[in-house]
C-alpha cells in the first residue's frame, strides 16, 4: 500500500472512533489510550490510565497529592492520628453525591477498604493494607481506620491517595470473589467531576461533566466531555494526533521531534515514577540461579538504551526508585561488563523466552536480545496483548521465565512489594531495606526510569503532567481560542 494511502487509512480508522476534528469538538477532549482500560473498578484495576481515570475523572479518593507529592484534602477534609499512630480518623466532605443521587458517606469508605483487605477481592495492592485491622464508619462523615501496628513510614500511607472510593449501595450485594462480574463495571456510577456516559469495548469511553460536583472538591469541570479512545498502534496514534482527530497521545521518543514541527501541537515531557526492567521468575530455571540473573544485568548497556531507544527521555535505573522521589536509597550501580557476564554463563546454552507487550518496532527487545546473545544467552521474544501479558506474569500464574515490565510507582513506594511478588521474592517492609534487597538478590535487572512523552493539541489549556500522572488537573483543563 502506498504511504499516502496507508496514512489516510490509519487516520480514517481513528476518525471513526473519535467522531470529529478538533475544530468541531468544542469543549470535548479526546485522549488516546494504547489499550482497553479493562475496568474502572478501583478494587481491580491494574491499567495505569484506568487508575488515573478513577482518581481524577469518575471517582474520588480520600486525599490527593499536590505537585510536591504531599497529601492534601479531597473527599476527606481532615484526618488525625492517635498518639500511638494505630488509629486514623478521617472527616469527610458533606454533600458529595453519587451520580445516581445517593449520598457518599463513611459507609462507602469503610466498605471499599474492607473489600480491599479481603483476599477474595484480589485487590492488586492488597499487601499495602496488611497492617489495617479494620475500617469503620462512626457516622455518615467519620471513618475510623485501625492498624495492628503503626505504619513503617511517618507519612500518610499512599493507599489513601491511590484507592478511589466505590459505591457500597451498588456493590455490597456482590460477593467479593465475583466483583469482576459486577454489572457496575459495565456502567459505573461515580461521584467525581465527570459522569460515565457510554463505553464501546475496545473503542472508547465517554465521560461528561458533573454539574453537581462540589466547589470544595474543585467544582464543575471546564470541559463538557472527556473521551478516551483505544488506539493500540503507535503509527495510528501519531497519524490521528497530527490530523487533529485526537487531542492527546502518548508518543514514542523517536517521534517527539516530528511532533514539535507542527505548530498546532506541543510535546509534554514530564517525570514519572515508572521503572522499567527485566523481571525474572526466580521460582523456575534458568533464573532460579542468581549467577544468571547477574549475568543478564552485566550484559546490558543501560546508557545505550536511554540514548538509542529513549532518545534521552529517561534515565539509567540502578534500582526501582528514581533519585528525585522521597525515600530513594542510593545503591552501587551494576556496570556494563560483558566479559564478566560470559564467565558467569560459563559456556552453557541458556535459552529463555522474554515476554513483552508490543512496542512499535520492538527496538528495545532487539537491543536486549543482541546484548544477551553476545554473552551466551539464546533469547526468544514473545509479544503478548496487554491482558494476556498480565495474566502470564501475574503472581497467580507465574507462567514466564523473564518479562520486560514497566511498573507504575507511587510516592509511598508500595509498588516495591508488588514488583518483587512478580519475581517470586519477599521484601522487608522498610522501603530502604527493600531497595537494598533488590540490589543484592537481583530479582529484576532494572533498565531505565522513563519520562512521560505526550503529544498534545495546543487548543487544550491548563494541562500539567508530573509524577502524579497525566490527569491530575483534568478538572481544570479548558479549550483556548
């Protein structure tokens, strides 16, 4: 197919999903997701964008972070600790209603956290609530959370900023083991600044402004609609962005220069807590052998990856925590040393399958494959659709040998335990000791800390993207001239 025809075909595909060009969309913003969101149930979500839509679009959390990653009031207006830090009392904003008109109360908060604590629910951050003994609503606006022991960090546990509150009156009749089949998942009722309008599977999610969102929580959004379209092919996203069919698209670093040449577009480059590395299944050969995990780490050239694959939009990772995040522990870097890697392989034929999620032309996978082949590894690359990838790598199955995994982090560093669980190891509760364990045991060969790279139509104003994600200011976005 000639290039021009291909370009028109790709743009036409997205146009069908989005509906209209930027000039005709008015106060509707169209945001591209690289994969289906799967679910907006906060007790089940693992998709990074879906989690942000829960926190900033459809639902509310008890607290939310400011730009310095300090917790600020949101649904909870105040909170107080007991003297021994085993009891935490939240006082909720009055007058917040679910989109079906029911009031949001302490019962919703208590139900959400108790459901998350139940192993039957399979909440992805279940371990973050290991020290929570109970969550109870004292009255409609007061929640008491009791801990079996004081949290290891003096700051408010991150889970209170991460887990969006779900409506108990619509979900408490569903057995927790069957929450994935709840009818609410297909037509979610929220209490956030936007209301759910419609969903077409693998095509789009549509949200409309909530005219009743309380001023104390941010008030009515300045946008009329926020639409998420599923565009899983990078070239298609790029074509739709430049054609004005979508307003936001995550772009590959190699395309940033091309996007910057378009006067109607801007490139947003922002920090993330998103380490990327090769996770080893330490429970099965060949990577139950710590020497081979070290050999992989020594064979890789992280600087080459940052410069050649990321075009500088990232930094070499020596561990799971970026240096600018509170709680970071400096650890000795693993050098690029192929000669030492060959000695550890010791002439053995070490073959393994490397699982990945499709990423355009698979440049990263090919760089890894070539570096490892040079020291004696025979790597076969297996690309899987996102949900199939998560199913294979999940702690429930552990059906893999090694996988390239990007991990959405959090300021409380709760993601460290979840990342280690993928590899089949346990970590100390203390974040500093956990980082040292990653360095000593090498369950993950870390590659880089990514930076977010988004292409944006300049008609959208008021946008800020940072370690909190892409959508923390979406309630204040507006359309310029």
